[in-house]
């Protein structure tokens, strides 16, 4: 199953450390999206990227969070100087792009970040 | 930020019963999608709807895109134990940026 691959599945960091979350989109998909989910909540949009471009980062916190999708390799969501409030499940999704028609988002199984 | 109102929040039903859940929004979407999420997993796409009034089925699942483009419903017929999970609706205007509902948690009693 060549679905959206995220790693690691679980990540534990101490306050002040950096967290790096990786996402490889489905084969043939060039658009990547990152979402955050708190327990008992829906998913909240963070950022939308194409290769080497950030298209929409309206959901990203202004500080400590960054995302990239380089020409080669996976998309990376980076959280610097993590705090306890960053503990959540982070999901990556990918799509073929173009219009929304017939290009739905497919999600990975997420990275569960715990900040101690 | 924008939110979708999804109801009910949770449902406890008997195996074999039909299930209905819906989502409403104060603004228009071009696409409605329904996802199911199992514990510890990512959301899995069930049905995607692209046109107002569209009615689409996927096995025992049926979903409709409301005429006003501000709502959608999902029906599950003859529920079985593996239908247990959390169902999310999501609206999309153009590329990216899905807006999710808070989910409907479904429990099925055998």
C-alpha cells in the first residue's frame, strides 16, 4: 500500500528540544498538507505545500513552527523549542493537486508528539 | 476560525440499525468529504462529493451534498461492529485547507 507515509509514529521530546516530523506523499501526489489533532477534536489545518513552495500557511503558529517540501525527499514539519502545548497528533495528507474535483486528500497515520 | 457543526457528537446503536449524521456550515463549500478515523490511525476517506445535490454511495454508506452547498449528511445502513470509530465531515472550497467537523463517535452494540 503506497499510501502517505509518516515517521516517526511516536515522538517524545523534552521541553525546549526540537521535533522533526516527516511525510512522504502518495505516489503521483505533489501537494502536501499538515494538520494537527488534539484528543477528542477534529483536525486543524496548519500548512499546504507544493514542491519547494508554501502555498498556504494560514494555520501555522507564527513562531517556532516551520514546514518545507524540498525538491527531493519528504516534507518536514519542524517545531523548535517545543512546549507541552505542542503535544498532539500531527497528520500529513497529500493530493494530486489541481482543482479539488477528483483530487481528495489522503491522510497518513500521523505522528504522535509528546512533550515532557 | 471557521468550523463545521457536526451532529450528533456520539451515537450508541444496536448492530443492524441504520445510522445518520450530518454537518452544517455558515458558508458554502465546493466539496464535501466524509472520513472515518480508527484509534491511533489517520482519517480514511469514505466518500467525496463534488456537486450540490449529489448523492453518492459506497457499499452501505450513502452521502449527499446539500442543495445549498452548506450541508451534507452521511447514512450507514445495517451497521456492523467494524463500523465503530469516529466519522468526520470536511468541507473544501478550492485546493487544500479542509475544514473539519468535530466528529461523530459511533459505538455499535452486538
